[in-house]
C-alpha cells in the first residue's frame, strides 16, 4: 500500500518537524526563561547556554521578591489557590446539577426538555459579557461581589452546558433495558441510577468533568469582570502581576509556567478522554 | 390487595411523571439565572445610562442602536471583528486540515505529535497571549530577534498598528489550530476505505482523490469545526485584551473589548449593552446553524459506531 516516493516522505518529515517546532517552541522557551535570572534573559543575542536557577520559583512560592529597589510582595500563590478553589468548586457543582439533568434529558422525553437543553447550549455560544456586565451591578446589590460562591455560580455558564451535553450522549448510548431489568428485580429508582447508570456512564462523566475543569481554569473574562483582587485566579493574576512587577521577566515566566502546568499535565494524562470530549460527542475518537 | 398495589402503582407513575422535572430543576433554575441578566442587558440597551451620570438615566428606546449608524467606532468594531474571525478560522482550517492529513496514519510518531498538539489548546488563551508578549518583547523577545535576523529590525509586533492584527492572529492560530486538527483528524480516520481503494485500483492520482473523495466526504466535519470556531472567534476577548487591550488606538477594538471598555472606562452602560446585543444577534444566527449541523453529524457518528 506504500507508494510514497522518497521525496514525499522527506517533505512530510520536514512539514511535521515545522509543526512540532511552531507549537512546542513557545512552551519550551517560557520554561527556559523561567529558569534564568534577568541578566541572562536580557543577553543579546539570546542563548540557550546558562546556569539554571530556581530562584524565580522560590520568590513566587515564598511570596517575596528581593530586588535592589527593595522587597516586593507577590500574591501569586493565592491566585493559584483561587484557581484551584474556583475550578474544583465549579466542576463539583456542575456535576451535581448536570448529571441528574443529563440523565433526565436522555431517559425521559418530557415537555420542554429539548427547549431547556437548547437554551443552555445556545448560551454557551452567547457573548459572556452580555451576562457578565449586568451581573456586576446585581452582584453588588446581592452581596455576591466578593465571594467564591458568586463566581462559582457564574462559572456554571461554562461548565453546566458542557457536562449536560456530553454526559447526556453517554446516557443515551446505554441501553435502557439493563436499567429496566434491574428495576424489575425490585430495586428502587435511586439504586438503579447509582449502581447501573452512573458506573456505565463513568468514562463520559470523567471526560466531561476534566474538560469542564480545564475550561474553568483557563477562563479569563468571568474573573476579570467579577472577581475582586483577593479572589482572582491565575489568568487574571498573571496579567496583574506583569503590570505590577514590570521588568521581573524571570518571575513572570515562572508564574506563567506554574499557571499552565496543571492543565497541561491533565491534558497529557487524560488525552484520550479529552479528544472525545472536545468533539462534544460529534465524533468518537 | 389489588387496591393497594393500584395506588402504589399510581404513586409510582406520578413519581415517574414528576421525576424528570425534579432532576432537571436545578439546571432549569440555572437557565433562569442566566436569562435574568440577559433580559437586563436588553433593558439597559434601550436606556440612556451612564454610571457617571445616574441622574440622567432614562429610557431612550432605540437611540443607542440608531446612533451606531453614524458612529465610525461601531463600524470599525464590526469590520475588525469580522476580519479577525474569518482570518483566524480560514487560516486555522487550512493549517488544521494540512496537519490532520500529515498525521492521518496511526504511527507511533503521529500519535505522539497529536498528543503534543493538545498542549497549546489546553493553555489558557490569556496566558498564551502573555507568552507571546514576552516572546515579542523588543529587548529580549526571541521573535523580535528572529524578525531582526530576517531583515525587520524594527518589528514592533503588538505595539504597532500595522502588525498588531498579525500578532494576535498568530496567537489565536497557536492556540486553536489543534482544535481544528483534532476534529478533522477524527473525521479523516472515520471515513470508509472502500472509495479510496476503488480509486487507487482505477489509477486516480492522489491529489484528485483528495479533491473528489476526501474533501467532499470530510465536508460535514469541516463545516461543524469551522462554524464552532467562527462562533468563538467573533467573540474573542482574552487574547486581544491580554495582548494589547484593543490597541494600539482602536486597531483591535473587537466587539467584546469595545463593550468592556465602553462599560468600565467610558461607563456608558447603554451603548455597551447595545453593542453586545448586536454581537449576540450575530452569534445567535451562527449558533443555530451550527447546532443543526452538529446534531446531524452526531446522529451520523452514532449510527456508524
């Protein structure tokens, strides 16, 4: 079946190498940068020969940056903590709300079910600011402006449709006969849901949860508009850090590395689930 | 005894009827929670409402929208948003299709590369913009250095009006091309092999196989992926805001950046809301087309597997 000429194989190899360089180089470069002091970063021409140092990470983790001009406090670790709280909290809430609803949509055709499912889906595609800007005014009235809960609630705009639609597809793939047989054997609805439906849809729930976590972690605009300074996640925090620290390039690079490391690690660990989830069940990878 | 089982069964049936509503009630409430601010935005868009002038607030009905007709800022926003969306999606489609064709065979190297390409997609767009901002820094950025070597010593990337669009489009391509690639690769690998074998037997050249067989059969995937990206791209905020905040000047004032700045800097809530409603109308039309396409594709993938 292999009727490729040597030339074609070479061209393919070169094209593939270019693809890898273009997509991997920025990540490699930022990691290298995070291991350098400002002096080696500012060398011209740039060079890959340097003595790696962990001082940028040490400064971020200890939260204090000693410069010639004096000490600077960095709140970056609390940003990282906020990201963890917000992402884990929103995914947990979205699973609790979304999985039963997905089951209801998959198993029972009831009046309005399609309308609800579609409204949720179409809001996934609506401009987020449309909802966020009125919410800033509401949040101040409701006293939610300075809370994790307010943000976690708004994050459902990202997480809930994702979980609802992916998990629904998985429930639809399970034959209802298995559940029916278990019901006839005298088990309650709840036991059937817990012991049969949930485990069978497990991989789908995991894929949806992972994807929701990554989208929540990577979100920028929600937190930029709604989060007060002490509730900001890394995406907003890193940007504020650039403005505040200005020329501490090594620390900025280290902050970016720490911010993207969790999602990249998750992506590599669970890549098979992600590919399935990303296509929203449109194609089974 | 029959009576008691009868009531028990009726109770069961009632429970069966209520159950789906009970299960989806929280999701329904979340839905309403989203619809309320949406309604408020529509209401604001019909008002003369500046946060800095609360005494001057009142209904002005369609004035915010009518004002757009003679507002060069609005037309600039519309033009930039459409340019950005079609430029990014077009380039990502071509690149994504090319890479998917390169990776079509399931070899070990190809699988490793396709896993690697997940990494840009999993990077937060705002942070990706930050990474490229460092890479294009005039003092030490590697891309500025490379541009200098290639004969553009004064390339200022995001800071110059002539290259700002190029810079943000580059970041968008870096982040989202893998998405196109993943969908199209899954599509390519799901195509039946018989037409290709038949064409090979008949001696059809391979570039003709691509135009006559691969492309038409892949079309539903291409359409779904492009529409999905178009929906996201016309609303791009993260990359542009993190890179240049819509600048320099108004070079990159796409819808959401313009609306954000109108709300928080000019505190003109009415104009900001009206801008977003227009963007919403565009995405609403697009998303309806997309959902229809996607459901058809999904049903077909189900039928095959």
